[in-house]
């Protein structure tokens, strides 16, 4: 892979690349191939606004506050203009002869050839010979201060209520996304990268939150301000108002040109963020392997390449959104100049008073500023809508088949499982399991063996109803699991996976996760049965030791022991062990086999194993190849048949394995001594075992 800087792609090339990749991966895999541009801005934006519908009353209250605040803010410049008139006209009055009337003063000015000044005086409210009326001026200024103060209080209340609405809305959106993820079928997570999904749940929702807070919360005030200012401008001078309106088509042109490009750029940016998150998550999850194989530089090179792509996409998106506001401000400044020139001429001609022009100039700024803000908001809304569409794609993903309201209650049983002509495939063109039938009696232990890809894990996933069957049915205690609620099916099943998973919490909490109402004594009993108790006392706080991220403060084998204890404390009627002992040493595995034999008593158990010596005592061994059961029977009968199982067994052992029960009996005295001598030790002392 080249370490050079990637060549920037045009928007058309980006779209072609995305469509080609989508065709390669399949239409259902949208995890990383969605085109950067929101496919339907109007529909997505309308749906985004629809999230506010439950808060219609609160939004109506906010609208009322906003309207009152805008009215007060819009009236203030007109009142302040009157203060300017009082000062200016007071100065003019003081320079006129005392005792004459306004008409006489105008006539005298005209007779002296000062027609422009006469026109100005004729439009004023003057009292010749008197100066500035400071009492009236003080009253006007106090009124202006009161208007601005009340408007500020209303604006604060409005902002507070809007923030409450927005935060509540985003809280509910996160709840909906979390609930949606829990309703998605398992095959969805087989196709979507975790980093991409995390990006949609975190980055995209955060971007929507910022959009709602920064833009939509101010949009109402901006729109009301534009309408209110427009009314006031026409009330002062329709000529100046027309000059101000010239900016509207210019701003519309700017938005029409830059807006779509900005929308597409922001969509590409957030897609790149999702891909980079996937890369980082992959590198961190496999950090040890990266170091083992010396691929640090390769990982860094790939990261730099994708980081550079994100940089280019982000730079383009921010550049396009960044030029919108300055462009709007430039148009607003042109309007300001036009109003100032024309307004000055109208004052000189006696058509307007000076305070009216001052108020109009303030209105022109109040008019262009919210328009500029709306232009800036448009760019942010483009980004937020692109993120919203990604989240809505997740919310609109097909869910697992809904459960009927008439779902029967599960019957009490002993764990009898029957497969009747079961057929299943992950994709229609690649059938995996075809016409599979067998039955498992209560309390039996069934071992499933076979080469990699034979369908062993798929078989137990079907028992858990992680996937829906393509044909046939699976019966649990005589009931088809497709007729039962998934929760009822899984609540009767305990499962231990090959890769142990523990959450951040204490060891006691991780064991109790299998059954929340388990007592401390039951937790301790399960821990002793699975030999967790052998190492837990060496930890700082025993069972209350908090496992850190990825449970890195315990070994891989200790993790697996804890997960086995978690399954046992659940007391399931069906127990599934998917390579559950793969992370422990051979001698500890013998001890676990002995413990499992007692704990499996009365339970139907499925064991997936690659170490064939561990399943010699299974009541039934199923040998799978290519999704079919090619052999079934006990260990001795299958060895005698010299078929597929015999070949697998001989590929692992060149001579007969020792009897694990006999070996275990020989070790039990040593185990007892080890328990006494090594209490508080870390891992089980395999040397003494």
C-alpha cells in the first residue's frame, strides 16, 4: 500500500466508488458504503423535526416567548431612534430664534436660501429657542433599557426550555437506537463493522444534538426577527425596505449554490469518520497481534491514509460551510451601504427624520444578521441531516421476526430437544444445513465435532434461536422454539462461548449476571465448582475485585472459568459449551470436566469440542461435515466404525488417550493438598495437580 497522500476524489468519483463498493458487498450491507449525500434531504429533515412532536406544547410555549422577545427587540431600535431625534432636534431648536413658530423658522430658512435645512426642519418636532429635553430623553432611554432587559430574560428562558426539549429528544433517540440494536437479528452484526455501528450511535447522534441545539433552537427566533424587522422597516420607509429586500435573492443564490455541495461534503465526512473508527477499533482490538507480527508500520500507514481521506473530506465540508456565512455578510454589508446612502439623502430632503434612518440602519443589521445566521444554520443542518439519515437507516433496518401476541407459555420440561428436518443457510446461494434430524434425551450430553466450517457453532446458535430456520423445526420439551418467545427459549439455556466476555464490574457481579437473583452462597458454590475460588483469593479484593477494561487483570483461562461459573449459576435446563475449555491448560480441563459432569446432571448439554479426548464420555457424538451429520453414536461405536470420527480422532492422537476419570482419581489427593497449601494462589497450580 502506498504511503503517499491519496489523490482527492471529486464528488462524482466518490459516488461512483461508493456505488461500485455497494454492488460488490451487497445491497444489504450499508455499514460503510452509503453515498455521502443525504438521499432525501426533505424527508430526512422532516423526520428530524418530527422527533420534537412529543414536545409540541413546550415548543408552543417557546414560540410564544420568542414572539414576545422579538417584538420587544424589534420595537427597541424605533424607540432608540426617538432618543436620537430628541438630541438632534434639541440641538437644532437651540440654534433657532426663540419665540418663533416652526413654520416661521422654516420660512426664514427658505427665504435665506437654506432650502435643504428648511426641508430637514420641516420634518422635525422642534421648539425654537429651546435645547435638548433631557427629561424626555431619560424616559426614552429607560424605556429602551427595559425593553432590552425583558427581551434578554425571555431569551434566556426560551433557550433553557429549548435545551431541555432538545436534550430530552436526544435522550429518547439514544433510547430508541439502543432498543433497536437489541431487536436486530444476529446476522445484521455479521455484516456491519463494530466501528461503523459505534460511529452511528455516538458521533452521528452527537452531531444531531449539536445541530438541534445550535441551529434549530435559534431558527425560530431568526425567522420571527426577520418578519418583525421587515414590518418595522416598511412602517418607516418602503423605499429603504425595498433596498433591504434586494439581499434576499442574492442570499438565495448563494445558498442554492453552496448548500447542496455542503450537504454532500458533510455526508462524505461522516462516512469517513465511521471508516476511521472501524480502523481504530480493529487496530486496538488486535493490538497484540499487530505487535506480534510486526505490522505496526502497516497499521500506521493504513491509518494515515484513511486519516488523510477524513482530513480532505472534513476540510472540504468545513470550507463550504465556512464560506456561506461570510458570503451572506458581504451581501448584508452591501445592503447596509445602500441604506446609509439613500437614508442620508432622504433625511437631507426632509422625507425622514435622522432617528428614523438610525433605526432603519439597525433594522437592516437585524434583518441581514438572522439571514446570515440562517445561512450558517443551513450548513450545519446539512451536516446534521446527513448524520440523521445514517441513524434513521439504522432505525429502519429490518428487525428480527416479531413475536406473536398469542405466543404460548413454555411448558415445564427436562430439556428434551428434537431437530426435525432442519434446513438453514446464511445466504440463499450457499446452503449450510440440509434436512438435519436427531433427538436428545433429557440429561444427555451431546458432543458436536467436525472440521472448521462444518456448522457446529451454527447448530447451537439455532438452538438459541439467534437465527430463524429456513425449513423444519426445533422442539424444546415438545414445543417448537419458533412458537415461543425468544426470551423464554434463551432463559432456559446457558451458554459458554469460546471467546470469554466479561463486563466492567466485580467478579461477583459477573458470575451473578447469569441469574440476577442468585444469592452469595449460590455464587460461591458455582465459583467453587468451576475452580474460580482457587484463584480469586489472590486478587486484591477477592470476589469484589473490579475487572478493568477487557478484564486484563485476570488471565485468559481465569476469564473462561468465570464465564463457566456464570453459566452454571443460571441453572439452565440446556447447557451449551462452545469450546468452553479452550483457554485452560489440559490438567485444569480435566478438573473442569469432572465438575461439569456433576453440574450437567439432569440437564441436556451440547459440547462443541476440537479436543476429542474431552468428549469421550458424551452420550451422543454428532460428526458434522458441510452442515450435515455424517455420523452419530458413542465414542466407542464411532471408533469401531472407522469413519469420519475415527479419522478425526487419529489425526489428533497416535495412541489411545488415557482415561480421564482414572487420571482424575489419581490426582484428587494432590488437589486436596493444593487447596490447603496454595489458598490465595493466582491460577490453579497445574504442577501440583
